[in-house]
């Protein structure tokens, strides 16, 4: 009965969608805190926002509350959180995230979004790949490490935290490029296939 109700109202503002909207609001708090130098607060808000990404998807699938609104909002909120975090951290000295890295992250997200939209218009399934999901995890780890590094004063900063941040940031960038290339290869292969 509940599933039918959600299907009848594909834009229902149910619990998963409310959680997703909350993620967007919390993301804005992250973006406000970073340039103000409130890195610990930004770290806490980012962790909350990243946690809601898991929560809304889990609830939507478990209780059959998947809606068209949710399919639009969830990836949008993810992209705002990650792209925004990389952009703002790229402007912070000592974050270990360069401006070009933020461009790579944003560019990859725009490219995949355009490819997915085009392929779905052709009636082709272009679902998220495992590499894309892992990329999101690596990006979140990189942001957390960068914020933790910025939140630590120069006197308290340890070499392991610096190295961890550098490794996690580069892992995120490599996985971003790798997953983006994977989507391009899949799209090219699908486009070469003759239409039935």
C-alpha cells in the first residue's frame, strides 16, 4: 500500500527526501565555515552531511520510498557537497587540495551527468558503477583529512596527518579520473552498438 502511494506521488516529500534536503542545508554550513576558518565545525558538518547520504538511500530502499524527486535530489546533493568542499578547500592554503584538483572533480561530475542524461534519453541503462561509488568514498576521506589537517595548528601538526592527507587527496583525484574514464568508455561502447 505504501509503495503504491509513493508511486502515485513521485514527488512526495517523504523521509528520505527530507534527509536529502537536510544534507543540502548542512552542506551550506560547511561552505560557510571553511572560509571563516572554523575547520572543526566544517569537519563535523561534513561528517553529518556525508552520513545522511547513506541514511536516505538505505531508508528509501528498505521501505520502498524511492521517488522521482529523490532520484533527482540525492545525486544533486552529493555533487553539491563534494564539489563545493573541494572548491572551498582548494582556496585554503595548506589544505593539500590544489585548485586544479577541484576543477577535475567538478569537471568529472558534469561530464558524467551529461553522459547519463544523454544515455537515458536513448533508453540505455547508465547506472552508477562500483568505481564511481568508491570514488565518492575516497573523496569524502580526502575532505575529512584535509579539514582535520587545517583544524590542527602548525605546532600540533604531525607528519602522519600530513602524509595521510596527501595520500587521500591523490587517491581521490586518481579515482575521480579513473571512474570518469570508465563512464566514457561505457558510453562510447553503448553508442557504437546498433539500435534494435
